[in-house]
């Protein structure tokens, strides 16, 4: 299965057992790394965003750059 034939995806960073694929429409696909394909999530950004670069991992944060914004996504700390 291909996630990113059209629109195109950028290079995919991995974190733990997950891969993050950002496409030009601003949708991030989260795929579990392994022998079998498993789509964990599909996360659209703002409607006017266009994915412009490879996602980056900085510590425990995922950085996504679009044509209009820079997103910093981090798992919320447990209470």
C-alpha cells in the first residue's frame, strides 16, 4: 500500500516504532514500523496548510513545517 503517491510525501523520520509521513495537503500519516503494514493515525493540519518539508524529531517533539505555519507536537505529560 502506498500512502503518498499523490500528493507527494516528504522523507519520513522515525521515532520509536512509528514513522511520520507528511504530504503536500498537510496530512500526517503515522505508520507502525514492522513486518506488516499498520496505519496508526491520519492527522490533517489546518485546511489552508500545504506540507513543505520533511518532518523533524527534536527530543520528544515532532516538528512540521507548512507553507503557513510551524507546528511543534509533543505528547501531553501524564498527571
